[in-house]
């Protein structure tokens, strides 16, 4: 079964740097993405950054509810809720990408 990626539409989500994606599949999940994009000031301070708008870092957090509107995004009745809540931080600000 192929996974289908769908954005969560919410009027309260900030316009820049934040989005929520629902993944429909065998084990449905929803991820909150928070990212920082390079500004001109960032490019001037960091020689590893070259392009305006380039991602500096991203944090991904698996969620069940939207933190902005409170809507339940994943039906967890048929799955173990302990499987949810994974997270990772991806730092792209240097020569190599670091995943924490």
C-alpha cells in the first residue's frame, strides 16, 4: 500500500516555517514540521549557507492533535498510542547535515 501525504489545513498555523502533514497508510501518522530558512543576515554570518530561503534546520515531531486548533489528526483507537511521539532535529547549517 502506498502512503499518501496530505497537508493539515488550519487557519491558526503560522504562514511561514510551520506545516503539518498527515500520512495515510498502514500506520497513519501526522508530523509537525518547524523549520528555519536562511535570511540575508544568516548568509552573511555563515559561509556554509549560500541561498536565500535555504533550510538551516528542521524539527519534526509526530503528533496526534494539532497544537494550533486542537483537532484530532490521527485516529489511534486501533493502534498503540505509545508508537506516537517520535521526533528528530535536522541541522543543515554546517558542512554536513546532523540528525539528532
